[in-house]
């Protein structure tokens, strides 16, 4: 039996380890590339059956056309989000699958870790004590108990985050375009989220509706000193407006695991280089901003789930002719897509 050939783009050491471990029956032939997939690198996929991509690969119309020319049968996203893929253009040209839930706990716990680190000044304390400075000056934080947290997006990650917040004794309000009315979550309009929240956490996908939902106008509606957490997609927040809000002392703190223009920065060691992105450089320089490089997903459990689900998605499409995790542009519209996935979308 011929092995399924997979070309991996934006592959890191942990991807190589987890996917090799998951291929217990040696069904697949891997080609790992450190470079991201875009129109300049797509030629590397020639000869493969499947391309496997991540959050910063650029799967636009030109790339899709080239993959089709090469006879690629499937694009397998090893992530949940797909805003970097022209899903509508891919319809009836090439199949798409994703990993919808690799570990909601990993992302939700990272969001809480960022929050606690920020408001209790743990990062600053760590640096001080490493230098044998045990002063507490400037390290005063605040209790989470009794605070109101506004959660935007109540999918699996959002719900886990809410459970953790409730454990701290926080009051939770939430907004979701498709609210789960049987969840016991208090849903409120988005305007009320801005006005009432002491802490805001984003767990929604990036769409045309949600792009730059945090902007100059909405920041002016927020409580003074609000703490903003984003572990979802960077472009939910207009970075320039965020920086302006911090400088004006409207925003008390920002905890960012994602950034609008992260594709040329995150996952790379730029410690020996001058940062070209002035907004990111200025954000990082702020004492009330914490930035991590899209690492919320990065746990052993999540990596295992990503590898196992991705390979099963590939098996299902190529061998069984269907996959519950297939993507097509009609899927968000329940009037035209039943999501039964008893066969391929086309």
C-alpha cells in the first residue's frame, strides 16, 4: 500500500516529534518545511497528496490554484481557526479539514495564567528576585474575586475559561452570536460587555464581523482600567487603538498571546534583530502589557490531540470519503449545510 505523502509547512520541532509519534502504523510519508506556505513557497508541495498548515500560512486563491495544479487533494489545518484560508474559493476545488478542539483547557488555562501574571505582577517579581531585590514596591495587584469578567465567545474554550473564572468567585457575563441558552451563562449585548467588564477575554473566531471589534470607539466605552486578554486571533484587536488606549490610561493592562501582524514575528527568534514592527515593540515596552508568542495551545496533551486528529481527518477524507471536521464556506450557514458529514462537502 502506498503511503500518503504529507507536506508540512511552518513545521517546528514539536510538530515533527508529535506527528512521528502519532503515525504508529507508518501510514504516512512526511516532508517537513520550516517555511510558511505562501505563493513563493507553494512549489515545495509538489509531489505530495496533502499539505498540512498552521495559523500563519497564507492559503489564498493563487496558492489554492497552484496546489490544485500539483494534484494536491487535501489541505489539513492542524489548528481550529481558518481565517488564513480562502474557504469560499476552495469550494469544489480542494477539500479542507481542521482540528476544531485540540485542548480547550490549554488555551483557557493560558488566558488565566496571563491574567494572574499581569494583575499580581508575577513577571516583575520574578525578575526582581533573580537580582536579589525583594522589595514589594510597585507590586500591588487586585483580587479577582467579585470582579466582572466579560467573555466574548462561548465555544469550548470560552466555557472552560468561564468555569475557571467562576472558581475564582468572579461574576461572568458573555456575548456570543450563537448563544448556548441552556448553559446557565448570562448573555448580554456586546455594548453591555464593554460597559460592565473589569476584565475582557476573547475566545471567538476572526470574521468580517469580529475584525477590530476592539477599536478606538469600543475602548472609549470600556471601564477605566479594564484588563484585556486575547488568546484567540490578533486582528480582533486594532493594535494601534490598543496602544493608544494604554497610553491614555484607559486600559489597565493587556495580556496578548496573539497579535494582528504576528505572521512575520511569532515562532521566530528575533532576539538579535531590530524589531521592524514599531507598534509591537512599543506594546512590549509598556509595563502593563504581557505578550506571549501564540503559545496558548502548546501543551503535551494539545500536541497529541492535534497530531491524532489531523491524521484521522486525512484518513477519513482520503480513505472513507467523509470527515466530521471538513470545512466548506457553507458550514456556518445552517440553512444550507446540515453538517451531518455523511459524505464529502463536494
